[in-house]
C-alpha cells in the first residue's frame, strides 16, 4: 500500500468530521492552544498537513502556518477552508521536501510520523525538521504508544475500538515493527466499508534516539496536549524536542 494511493480523493472527502472525532473541540482545541504556545511568536511548519484540521485554526490564532503534504487530494480539501495565501503548502514527502524560510516550530500530529514505514525514513524526518528550524526551535510529535502488552502470545490481531457503526482492528508484524490498521464502517445493510493504513510503530525511547541523531534534545513529554503526566499506562504522548539555541 503506497501512501499516495491510500490518501486519495475518496479518503480526502471522508476525512473531515466537523465537531466530532478528532475534530471535536475537546480534542482539537488543546492541541491548537499548546502549539500556539510552543510557536512562541514565530512561524510554524506542519508535516503531513492533510486537510488542515490543526493548521487552519492555528493560523486563525495568528500563527503563520506552512504545510508539507504528499496527497494532492488532501490539499484540495484544505483549499475549501483556506487559500494559499492563508496556509501555503508544499506538495511533497515530509521526510525530504523543503518549505521556504525557517520556523520556530515544526510539528506532526495524530501519529503521522508512523506513516513513514522504515526507521531510516523516520530518522530522515527528524533531520528534515531540524533543517527547517531556527536555533532553539521545537519539533513536536503526537504519537501512540504501541499496545503490544495487550497482544497475547501467538496472536497477531487486536480489536482497538468497537462502536455501533465502527470497528478498528490492528494487525501486527512484531519482527518488523509494522502494523496495519483496518477501519470497518457499516450501517444497517449487510455490507461494511474497509479502509486500511500501514504504519511503523515507534517506542518513545527509539523516538528519543532518532531525535538525538538529528541534533535535538527532549524538552518535555506529556500524555496529551493538556499536559497530563506521561506514565507507563499512557496510550499516547506529545513529545517536544528542541534544537539547542547555539548549534
């Protein structure tokens, strides 16, 4: 499964769910507020900007936001909410594409770094972030913690969510640190709709080593955007890495 074929026009049309899911105010508002704080009066660059779920409200808060996005249909969907002058976007790969200028903040939200399916590509993403940052700038990553403790020996699949009209099933290849998320959506008819997305999961300690290789220092890690303590039971984290003020 290639990322370009996964995030096609159909996926872009279905991505936005205003007011619910990851677009719910209680989910989105703390992320926007925290990122505005971390931008510290400077400009921000979002890797994998998608349809602008975070970038548009962040720009409305007065933070200049530029994006990098691989999927043209996702950018087209973003353009229904903000034009190029409000949120400029470079079409390209977040591990290698270059946006003009420098930034005080680069960020990746909602597990997007796991869309890069090899360790080398994930390290390159860190290095690309470092290339775009001013001294003292920050790279922020929102990422889930692999749930392997819930996976019984010999079992490769796990139901992560089960709702009346939706089931999320993850299948794991623990040898290669690969997981495929299977999103089943259904209604009263006998048929279900399936959307699949592949990922490479990353442990927090491995993420920290990637950061060190790119010249970052870990500044903070919390369980969510509101600053809850990160513990052994946390199922996700928001990690803030910083380029030293003097390089």
